[in-house]
C-alpha cells in the first residue's frame, strides 16, 4: 500500500510539473524537454518504490500511474467543469491579426512560434489570422477572416 500512496503522490507532482511547463511545450517538446520528461520517471523511481526492488513493486507503481491516468482522462471527458479545472480553457493568442502579448507571455508562446504554426496552416502574415487559439493539447487552431471581411478590406 505504501508504493501505491507514493506513486499517487509522484503522479500528481509530475502532472503539476507538466502543467507548469505550459501547453505549447507539451504540444511540441524540444530536445531538452524530451530528455527531462523521460528522465523524470527514473529520477523519482527510488522515491516511489523505496527499497522494494521486486517485480511486483515496480508493477504496482506502474499500475497505479496507469490507473490514475485513466481516471484523469475519464473525469476530463465526462465533466466539462473538471476539464476546465484540470486542463484549463483554450487561450486566445491572436485576435483580429494582432498578437495578444499578455496571453502569449503567460503561456510562454513566442510570435515566431505562432507565425511558424500559421505558415503550416497556410497563413503568410499575422494580419491574415482572425483568431489563433492555444488548445488544451498544446496545438494552435487558426481561424480565417470571412470572405465578406476580405472584400470590405479591399474596398478601403
């Protein structure tokens, strides 16, 4: 039972650390981030299993992590309030072609990252983007201006 409790505590701490890392970081890991996340498991292993080096102890710890991950996913998928609490709401990063620097700074997303993701979605300039939203999974969704807006802008 001691291993289950330690594994549960480690799971929550690791979950909080990944949330603190930011959504964009989780959407596309840098080499450093990938190494950090891979080694975190090894670094906390001793704290979870303690002196228990048995196969059973390791399997109990892994099973606890897996069970908690399934529970988190079920809670998030069934209750929208829990989803917003655990994952946070989508964040608007660009509105009407202008970068919202405060939101970008809080989410640690640069203009270069938005422009890069925008180019991959077919946008050449920031001014072409009506809305850019940082989703809960770390990806950025882009929304174009309507055809009516483009016509009125051409007439000005």
